[in-house]
C-alpha cells in the first residue's frame, strides 16, 4: 500500500517512471506513452499533475534524482567514520546501480543537461539547481572537516565533476574502473586539502 494519497501516489509513479526511463534512454529518448505505460497512470492524470507535459515531468524527475543523490550523500556522511569511508560508500552505491543495469543507467541529471539543457531553459535550470545542491551538500561536509568555504566550494565542485565524469566513462567502457580511479583521486583530494585524510 502506498504511503501517498491516491493523487500524489499517481504523481509519484509518473515521476519515478520518467526518472527511470531518462536514466536508460535520455530525455529525448523517453516518450510520454512509455512513461504512462510504465507508471500505469491514465493519460489524463499526466496532464492534471503536469500541465506543461514532458518538460514539467522532466523537471520533477531531475528534482527527484537530485533528492535521491543528496539522501545518499547524507546517509554516507552520517554513517561513515572517515572521509575515505564516505567516498567508498558513495562509489559502491554508484557501481551497484551501473552493474545492476548492465551499464545502461547513468546519471539522469547529466543526461538531461546534455540532452535537452541547451534548448529548454526550464530543464537547464532544474539541472543547475540540482548540481548546486550537490555541491553545497559536499561543501557542507567538507566544512565539518575544517575546510573554510573558500577552499571547500571549489573542492566540492571538482569532486562532483570527478564523479559525473567517471560515471560517463564507466558507461562507455562498461567497466567500473573509472569509478574506482575517481574514488582514489577523491581520497587523494581529501587528504591533500586540510588533512582530511582517507
């Protein structure tokens, strides 16, 4: 039984379906009929919840992806006893997602940014907000390790770039080796900056 009221449960199924399909096929490769079929929602409910159609559904899916990764970061930073363990937990989760999907599922935020961000301002803005939130979450964690914001912010930005780039390479090579390489470099960056060792 869903924990959402009926209308919100339908909306959530639509967003979940859109997110899953974007991960596999990109924004342009995801059609609304496929989203409807996957979610089991009637067509009228799609336009009820998302009057602007695919764009507003895409914005909601990007937001959900952002929330999910932020939750992952929060759980890792709360449960891990060292920065190295945080890196290991995050990379392990990303590797699991890649391997479970046979390297088909990538980061939906980068997918939307690359696929539609240059032509759709709402989607570009949604991606920008998510990336900002991720950078701020990592900056906040780095500040707990003693780094001042002037050093934490560019380091957090670089760390997000490393993870996003390694996900793309891992999909292209059908290998988790780029993620492993990124994990090693993330630990090195943490160790070099302010003694936040692995």
